[in-house]
């Protein structure tokens, strides 16, 4: 892992940012001195101020998930759970009931492109490349995290911020 290698080489940049995975066990399990003030991103945090009609707030979702599965949801678990509910919400809003024939599938595709429900990730947008049959999530707010005093804290977006970012990164 690059953080361990940097420490072994005595490479000490003023800031250490990782694109993804700061909230994963391999980062959170690092020696506390190596991970302190590390900055990274994720697509979801239970601290984001969004709510969903099925789960309530993100905090409510975490409690329900933990009660059902005995673990806190990470980004992947939250995304899978909320995607299923999102599709159900679009089907209900359009008055569609499976199984879907070709006409209903076209209506569902229209709904995916034009309806923008609120989810635990924020306002959902679905986009497709006109040359591709696949859809993907459009804009959503990424979460900026920093490890401060051994804890993962939200530093961005401002409406979910728990602390100002600390600088510089100072591994021991």
C-alpha cells in the first residue's frame, strides 16, 4: 500500500490524499500514526443530510441496516440497498407493475432519465451515453473525509462537515 511504502521510504508530503477507499478496513486498520490527517473521498456517508421516504434519514437507514445485518453499511451496501428502493419508487411513481412489456420498459427508461427522486445520496440523476444501452448515476455530492485523532470525520460538503480539514499531513 502506498501509505506504508511512503513511510518506509521516509517520504513525508504535506498532504496525502487518496481518491477512494478512505472508509475501508484496509485504511482504517492502518497504524494510527500513518493514517492521521489522511484525506480521501467516498460517494456516501450516513452523515449526509438527505432522507428517503422508505428509510427516513441516512442515520435511520444505518440503524435499520445494522439491526437487520449486524454491521454498519458502507458505500457499497448503502448503494445496493438504496438502488432497489429507488427503482421501486420510480415504478410506483409511473404506476408500473412488473412484469414489464416493451412499452412499460420504455416508460421506465423515460422515468429513469426524467425523474429525480431524493435518495440517501442526494438528488438522483440517471444518464446514458446515446451510443450505449447502459445507464449510470449522474451528479451526486461526493463526501470528503479526513482521519483526525484516529476517527473518520466529514470535511466536505459543508452541510455535513464535522470539522475543518487539518493540514499538514504529519506521519511519524
